[in-house]
C-alpha cells in the first residue's frame, strides 16, 4: 500500500487539516464537541500515515545509498536497517488497514443489557445472576455506569430476567460480542450426590437508541397499566403504576414495574422498546447486505451457544473462536473478561479484513 497516492488517504488528511483550522478558530460549545469528536476519530489514522511516510523516506534514503555503490560495514548496517524498517512498515500497514475498515456506527453507544435465565430452573436463574454481576464488575473496571431498568428476581441472588443500561465510552464496541446463549456446568450447592448440572442463560446486548433513531407513533402502542406485584404475588403498592407497552406493528411487549410512578415506568419501558426496535432494524439491514456475515463473530444471533463456563474444571470456553481459558474465577469477577473480548475483536477484525480484500479482488 502506498501512503503517497491514495485518494481516500489524501481526502482524510485534508479533512484533518481543515478540522485543525476550524478548532483553532474557537467554535461554540456544540460545534466544538462535534468537531472534536471527528478530530479524535481521524487522529490515530493521521499519525499512522505520517509515521508510514517517514519510514518510507528513511528507507528510500538508505536504498539510494546502497544503489550508489556503497560497500563494506556501512552497507551491511544499511541493509539491516532497511530490514527493520520493512518490518515496521508492514506493521503500520496492518494497523492502517484496520483503521480504514468501516466502523460500526453503534460502537460508541451506551448499551441495553438483557440477561434471561434459560433451561435449568433455579440453577439457570442463579447463573443469570452470576453473569449479570460479571458484567457489573466488568463495567466498574471500565469506569462505566450501570443502572438496573427492571429485574425479575428468583431465589437467592438469581434472576429470571434482568435488564440494565450500561453507559460509558465504547460500551457497545466491547459488549456486543456477549450476545448469545451462555452455558454453565457445575454442581449445585443443594446437590448431595455432587452431580454436574448443565443450565443456560441468554444475553442480549443492544445499542441504546436515540429518539431520532426510532420514530414511535403513539397510535402503534397499546399501553396497559396495572398494580405492581412482588415475589409470591403480594401487592407492592396500591396504585396502578406498573406499565405494559405493546408495539402493535412488531408485536414486541415491554413491561416495567420497578419505579413507584407510572410516568417513570413508561419512560423506562419505552427506552427498552426503542433499543429493541433499533436493533431489529440494524439486524434486518445487516442480513440484507450479506447473508454470509450471519455466521461471523459478533453476528448477535441470540440462539447461538457462544460460551461454556465449566466450574469443576475452572475453565471458560468461547466456541466462536475455540478459545479456552483456565481462569474461570477471574472471568466471573470481570477481571479476565477482556482476554475473551480482545480475542473476539481481533477475530472479527480479521474476518472484516478478509471480506474487504475479497471485495477489492
């Protein structure tokens, strides 16, 4: 790849120069934020191109020296240096290719996280709780904020379903690979014979939708209000504050009863509904663009079994990339989850690179 004669590269460098000029002119608050964001996105790309160009110039100078008939120790040193510069250039070229890949527009968004107990009764509900706490701890490591939107508790520390909002820089970019079926194999604490049980939980990671992303027409909604009830069916409050919203065109139903006020429950339910509609539309467009991409890492197919947590062996296996880590405790604590996510991102980028090269070919 020549970094001197590419129209796309020239356009991006020119845009970066123009942004520097616009930012130094001291734009107003909102405009400043917009320009700064674009500048920050282009900056790693520009630095990589500049570094590649300086490596190329240095390498060309050494080659000229060799071509002029230089011999002896100086020529040997120049040859070694050219080899090092070739290696450095190849690494920078790979980095540039990744930076030029089309970015998922949702990567910078906050996340709506949904964890649901699957097959396995109480054990599945306990595992859903373990998974949710893993994501809570992971979010804390990343400096993200977690707000529980709704929770349907089941027994000690378990959940039939829990939905939360995770807010922070790059939340969706890292969390999106968690969508799918997570399987657990362990001996239940109540099991006297020590037999291993297998149960599962489903995780859905949706990019949070803005009002402008999804237009919801009031006439497409059926809103039912009812009294919130707690575990065992006893009444939690005496007013009709719980809300169930049905989106008639899609058949999606969202219930919310955690807040005391009907208004707050309605707002939270709409937030979840908007994210689900936004993701359904993204999935539809993605499937239209390329049926082949469905099989790739990060396709978000929620029926796909993506990972197994085996407690007796202390291992976590990700089936999409055939990666097994014997550090289950650190993964569940959220500390080693990055090792899995980094590997998934690397694999995803490799498949995108291969696809872009196939398209170019």
